[in-house]
């Protein structure tokens, strides 16, 4: 038996659309930050890394909601 923490979530069309929207939001935010702060430097590399992490967790938070999953495999 697989624990819920490690379960795979197969997204339905609604979930895929939400995942795309999350990616768009983070992309826009990073573009805007790079416009203000410049793209180079260690600090911006850290910003990008943490935004990638945040995007992953935002998508996971969305994916674990039943309405965004394919219920039958």
C-alpha cells in the first residue's frame, strides 16, 4: 500500500489547466522581478530556485484536490 504522501496524482483536464495557470503566474512574477532586480547574480539565482520550489508546491496543493484528479485509471 502506498501512503498518501507519496501517491501519484493524475490530473484531469481541469487540473491540467490549473497547473498551466500556476506556471503562467510564476513565470509572469519572475519576469517582473527580473525587470526590477536584473537577471544576473547569486541572489536572483536563489530567487529563481525558490520560485521553482514554490511553483512545485502550489501545483501539488492543487493536484491533491479530488476535483482536479482522474478518479479512475
